């Protein structure tokens, strides 16, 4: 059958009108006044309001994220542990609000003439045993990567939870400055907005921030058997199946360990701990703030146990295991520098080798303890003074 030219034009016109009508349907469906059906009016009204609310929420998200960064990042510090033989590492931490520091910890500090100052949470694998610790805050206007570094001491360390509490004599946290973060008192529900902060190993000015959601909460890592060979070294949490972790898809990278994972209000949900490559985007783990609260509450117990053990003096020097040092060399240094006889030097060395640390001695006089401590470090031994 053959069509005339006029028939072709008529067919094209009908197709055009049909297309225009179809294109106009979505506009009419979202218009409250376009339908005469009361039920349909309610449905389309809900859809219109929901769409408007969603659009408004999405448009406000960038400003909300900027607010989180501005309120949290001044409290995020760079933590630099320095070991012997010029070994250095890199990590992050965050300043605690004073009200989250247990009174017993403050009292213990006063007894050591360490009144005042600032307390900082980080990861135990950042505050490595036997390493000296420096912290640095972002400069006020982020024109430089960090402000001047300052020394910090390890108040307490829990390798099982992968948490450590640091102290510096500089008073950095107060109500007027707004510096210092608060720990969340409960486990966040899945879907909570989450922002990870820290100092990645890069040339970024100040700390970085990534965003995502809380994907879940894990009791331990639950790593598969075939993942054992892939675990990074010095991950004390890898052997614990009870630690509460907040799992997030907010990206983390090397150097961000010890930094805070916060919600949209700036409350700390957890402490950045590790990345599981086998889970890809779901492999970012943070030690729950509940674990941090329990860790802080346990510190007074740790302090009292030290006092009960300390019958000779309150200044203790501990030797930590160092695979790079030969056993005979370590024993010889303990003998010549710390004046330990051969049997005692071997005992301390073997205790550090088998359990991770051994007590070199306890001293009543602080100057004597500090002199021995410095001399042992000069000989490249991993030691700490408590």
C-alpha cells in the first residue's frame, strides 16, 4: 500500500503529538493541581514534598560537611613516634574534652607534678612501646601543615584494644577555644553519617577528612583463615575477637590511624584502627567509642597496680623487645649502663623477648632514672620510663 505525501505528513504530526503528550505526563504527575482525584492529590503532594525535602537535604550536605571539618579538625593532631636508629612512623590522634578524662587519671598526674596539660587519644600501634612521641596540631589558618611539634608521654596503652592515652604539658583544650572532642556514649545505628579524620602520609595541609556512613558494627575482626598472611605487622587488634568496631565506608589511609571517626555533630564514634583489603570499601574499621570509654575507666586500676608493685621507687624503666638487636648485645648494655649483673641482665632481656617487655629497674630518684633511661636509648635500646 502506498501513502500520499499528505498522508505521510499527517502520520508524522500524530506521532509528534503523541510524543509531546508522553513528555508532559511526569510534569502533571508531580503537580498537585493537575489531577481531580483526591487520593491522587494526596499521593502526588507527598511525592512533591518528599522530592523537595530530598533536594534541600542534598543541597545542604556540602555546607554540613564543611561545618564538621571546621569544628573537628582543630582537635586532630599529628602523632610522630620516634624510635632508635632514626626510625620514625606517622599516625594521628585527637584531643579529648576534659570531662571525658577520668578524675583518677588527673589525680595521678597531679601526684607526678603533671597537673594541667592536654590528654590525647590515639592507637596503641601508633604510640609504639619504647618510642618517644611528638604531637603537632594544625596551624590556626592551615597555611602550614602543622604547628610546632611538642613532646608527649604515654599515660596508658592497651595493645588488645589498640588504644593509647597521651599527655602533653601544653594546655590545648578549653571551652572558649572549642578544642576537644566528646566521646559518643552508644553504638551508632547503621546509616549514621560518618566522617574519618587524620593525617595521611601525604603533602596535605593539616588533617584530611573523608565521608561515608556507618555500615555496621563488628565484634572483633572475624578475618578468614586465608587472610592471616595478609595482616599488616604490629596490629594488636588482629588477635582479638571481642573488640567492638564501627565499620564504615569512609575511606582511611596510612597515617590516619588513631584519628577520630565522628558523626555529623562532631561526636566521636570510634578511633581509626585499620583497613581490611579483603572487604574493599567495607574494610575500614574504627575501635568503638564504647571501648575508649572503658579503656579510660580502666586506667586508674592500671595506676594502682603500678603503685602496689613499686616497692623500691615510683620511677620504672622498661625494656621492650627489638628484633634488630642481638640478645648478647642487649644483655651487655644492661650490664654496663644499668649496672645489672649478668644473670639479671639476661633475665630482663629474655622477659622482653618472650613477653614483649621486661623491667630494667625501679628508682626513687627521678634524675637517676632519667639518666639511665637516656643512656639506654643512646645505645639504641627500646626503653620507656614510667
